[in-house]
C-alpha cells in the first residue's frame, strides 16, 4: 500500500473525552472515530488491525476443528424467552419491536440461536462432537460506556459453541479450545496469563479467562511466581490460617471512639494494627412467593479482618446465600443492631442475625468490633468467652499479595490485566432449557453437553496498546500492526535516486509477502516519522540521498532508541530475518 492511496488522519491531541491510553492513541492515530456513546467507526487503519486479529483467530479455530457460520445480529425474542434470559437479563440487553409489534433483541451473545440450530440439525450421536463459531457484531447497552473500544456498546466478538454427547467428551472439547486459545494469544505476541475463573451458578472448575497484562487493567490477576497457579480475584482461594486461635489475653472493654467509624480510623485512634479490627458487613436474603413478593427476609452479618475486602462471588456461595443477596437497608440495620453503620458489631444485638466469619476472623483473639452504639467500639473480643462460635466459617475475602498459594508452591502476587478471552464449560444449561437432544448409541434422547468460548476481537487491539506504548504512540507487535514495515523516503520529489530505491525496495518487500507501506506523501521527515511512531508500525526504513550515495539506508525498530545504517543490498534480508524471529 502507498500512503497517497490510503487514508491517514492523525491528530496532535486526543479528544477531551478520551480517558485511557488506548482510547487516546487510537483516536489520535486515526484508527477509530466516535459516532455516539460507546459506538465507533473503525477507520481504515484500525480496521486493518482488526482484520489481523480476525485472521489469526480464524486460522486457529479452523485448525482446532471448529466450523464457521454467521448468526443474525437481530434475533427473535421467543428463543430468549425459552431460556428465560429475555426477562432475566437487565437493561444491557437491547430489546426492540418490529413493525408488527413483535419482540426482538440485538444480540450480546448467541447461545440461544446456536442451540436452536443444533436441536434442528443434530439428531444422532454420530454427528457429535461439533463446534460452531462466528466472528460477529454484538451490542451490549452499557450504562456507562467508556475507554473507547475497551468498553463499547457495539463490538466484534468471536464466539464459539461446542456440542458433545457426554460430559467427558465436552471436557475434551473444552481442552481443545483451551489449547487453541493459547496458540492464538501466543501468535498475537502479547504478554498474557490464562487464569482460572469462577464458573458462576453452573459450577465446576472448567472456566478460564485470558488476560492481557497491563498496569491499567481493570481486573486483578492472582498468581504464584514460583508455580503455574493463576486465577482471577473472584476464583482465588484464601487458604485457612495455619495458626490456631490464641487464648484470650485482654478483658472485653467498651471503648470510646468518637467520630471513628472505619476500621482504619479506629486502628489509628487506638494505636493498634489494622489486622486487630473486624469489619462488619450486613447483608440480606429474601424469600419470594410465586408472585415474586417477599415473604421472609434473613439478615446476615459477615465478619472480615479490617484490612480485608469481601469477595461477592465467594459470599454468593455461602450456604443460604446461593440465590443471591443484597446489602441490608438502613431500616433493617437499625432494627437488628440498634445503630447506624460505622459502629456495628456482635455485642448487644436487638434481633438475631446469621453470622458468617471469614477464616481469618475465626481464629482471631482479642479483636475489636463496633459496640452497636454511636462513637463506641469494643476491644478485647473473643470467641467462646464473649460470644458463641459463628454460625458459619467460610472463605469470603479477596486474597492479598503474600497469602499462601492454594497449590502449596509459594506465596501469591497480584498484577493487573484486561480480559480479552474466556473459555467456559456450560453443561446442559441451554440444551435443557431449549430441549436440544440427540439420540445416543442406545437410541435414547440425551441433552447435548455444551461449552462456549469467546474472544473480544475489537477489545484486543485496545488491550495490546495498553500493554505496548510509549510517549510517542503505539508499539504494535508484528502480528497486529496495520502495516509491518513502513518505508520513509526523504524528499523523493527532489532526488530521483531516492524515489527509485524506495520503489524497488517496496516491490521487493511486496514480492516477499511483507505487509509494507510506502509513504509517498512528500511529508517533511519530522512529520512523517511522528505519524508512523504514533500509528506504531514496528519496522521503519528511511531512504535518503546522502545515505544512498554510500550504499546505505537506515533501519529502526519502533522500540529502538536510534536508527542503524544497513547496506542497501542487505536490508531486505535483515527485515525478513527480523520478521521471522
């Protein structure tokens, strides 16, 4: 491609509403253009990157035996009503009506449609296994779209769905996809981790997220530097403490803590470690009748060490809370504790509550909690002596750096990541809801076992930029760059030998199958270099009259601090060797 034939539109400054690095640089590099909140046009430069992502994904999915199809973006509501998701999914699901007042949805995902295809087309175990995938536009009506392509409302995703005859076959299909994903992300040239993820209400251990490591990532990734253990924060287990509970050493004392309503404020005021305080969180679960009316409410008190945070996914697995919980209202808190939040504890309750202690709290002695009275806490609290044992002891906290690794191979560390892929074993959740069956070897109907596998096609370039950039702009890995090599001739209109050398090298690179851009716009060197550094093309060759007279050009990788002189006769070989490395 020649620059004069392409469309290049760079900006010196990012729009004011661009927040994160990838959003700013994609806007400045002319890769995306905002149409509305969370809705962007992919400009020619950005589309080339997306096509590179799609090509790698498509090649590896095909290699893994998946079969490509394309399912509609707009889908009849009837299918979604079969699974209950039409009513259960929140406002993120865009619901629309056609001219006949029939309900439709703009798909955020396609489990219903692909299951409908399978139940119509797959009749026998002899047709299994099957894995269908698509690369298709999705829409999720985010309440607060932000960060450009990182959290847009319209996006492109690769979603795949496997169908198997039994659980063991489904797990084998899952492993095929898990390995295919590793090949995909290896080919992207990004630093990533495959981390164990929570499987939600479906349960089981077959769920992995693929996270691109970036300091600006929204997700916390937990890993063990001395082993292969990695999990997201929701999944990572905080092991039971090894130390036993110590005998009480302090009297239980009501202590004034005027205006100190947080654990950190109390610890500072009383000059004790934050780890000696206990945090009280009040939750509620509601029992509903057939009319969705609340007939009974259970109030729960969750206790965590003052320096720990509750993990909502883990809390949702506490027996009795599996159906979901909410935070208690101010009225419910005062009814049970006789006090407003900030000074809550287990002493002097007005009404009984169900107590769940985190594993760490269960072995604490002489701890501090609220006195259920404004401006007072109680110090020297101990289980058994002052209080009965908690109703339940469970892992309900987020792990922290330095915790023991669940695999016993060291301690945990935490880094940030951006989720760009997810592989997930579904089981029969959708096949049962939609009666998708096949006849097994005995001629009996069985529900198909399913898995689903997604990659955020348009999210991935943004994640790559978050990981690969500097003060001058983007630094693309070779596999994702809109162009792999850019040729920058200096004043080709004034120096015929420069133009001729550039044209020849351009032709040689094209013949060698290299994705090359020849900048024939006649821009000043500074402006030309600034454009390509901003856009992030990884390999640049500069051709000037002075250098050519000495039989040389200049080569510079986007990460290099300075250019290197290379013989004209050797530059093609150098580029080929760099691309092959």
